[in-house]
C-alpha cells in the first residue's frame, strides 16, 4: 500500500514538471511566422481536455504553487545546489538520447559532466564540470528522439494531474519507465543496496517544485494576460516541444529551466 501511495504522490507532483515535456511538431501553421515555433497538432478531445485542464489548475493553486513559493524562500545556494543535482541526475536519460539522436559530441560532454559532478561535485550539487569548460547541454528525452526520427506527434491531450502530452511523447514516457531511465531502474524497478524507491520519488518531487518555482512570475503573467489560458498553454507547450526537437536555442515563456543564478540576474 505504501508503494502505491508513493507512486500516486509522484504522479501528482509530476504536474509541476510536465510543462517541459510534451507534444510538438507536426504540420506547420502557414498563417504564422515559422520562426516562432508554433505548429498545428490536432486537439482531438478539446472539450474533455479543457475540463481536465481546469481540474489541474485547481490542484496547482491549492498544492503546487504554495509549495513552489515556500521553496523560493530557501537561500539561493540551497536552491542552486538542488537544481544542479537534479540537472546532473537528468543526464542518465539525456546521454542515451544524445546517442540515439546522433549527438555524439554532446553525449561525450554530458558523460564527462556526469562523472565529474557526481564525484568532485558531490552528487552534482556543485557544477564543477563547467569550470573545466564542459558547459551544460540541453536535456533530451525519448519523446524528442522519436520526433527527431520523424515520428508524428499524434493527438494533443491533457491527462489528469500529469497535464499536457501527445501520443508520441506518451510513448516516450513509457520507454523511459520500462528501461530508459537508469535512475528509475536502480531505485524503483530493482531492489538495490544503496538506493530505494524513496530516492526516486524525492528527486521527482524536488524537480517539480524547482521547475514550478522558476516560473512563478511568468506563469502568473500569462494567466493574467490570457483571454483563453487553456489555448495559451497549449500553444506555448507545442512551441517548446517544437524547439526542443529541432534544437532551437530559445526558451519558451513559462517553461524556463535555467540555473537560478541566470534567472535572478535577468
């Protein structure tokens, strides 16, 4: 029972992080500027999606946003160290996807970063690798890899708690959990001596809170200025995925996952 409660908890908290991992390309909207990254993806279940989106917004306001605000009260070194460790841990998914996408240079750099930061950087808390000129690379996942390989995104839809996704990225998430995420494998899937399920769930919890906290002001601004928040989030969501599949170096509004130092210096 405890195991299933833990799984439910992390599923709820993944809502905070799903805005960075979802649908994307498909057919370009020729009525828009191609440079803005917007693409057409069929919203096959819009009426249902809007209802689920409203439910998720209630959860965000009641649970996730207050947690993010509380997290923002911690000193910057704590937030930076947490963010660095989470970014370092994400390399266990990014590195194999670098290889699958033919990004061999990035795979080598990320591998070196992971080794250096996991050891000298004390589990990634300190980004020592950057001091050696090994700067952070973009995160990659299996949904992006499928997109690079030419897979169509399929329908856009919104999941309860988990938020927006597409058929292609849902398949990518399944691949991640059935063997593509080494961290999941050594914590949840297998009984290991040094790590437990709690370590995985704690990392997912912190990742969600960290991401939501970085986007507090931008999401508040979007919410106050949008005539149709659902449509705005959908558009930004698809823009972000479009850019990530094509490795366009531009951050989408409300979806920043930069370092805390960079965010607070802007």
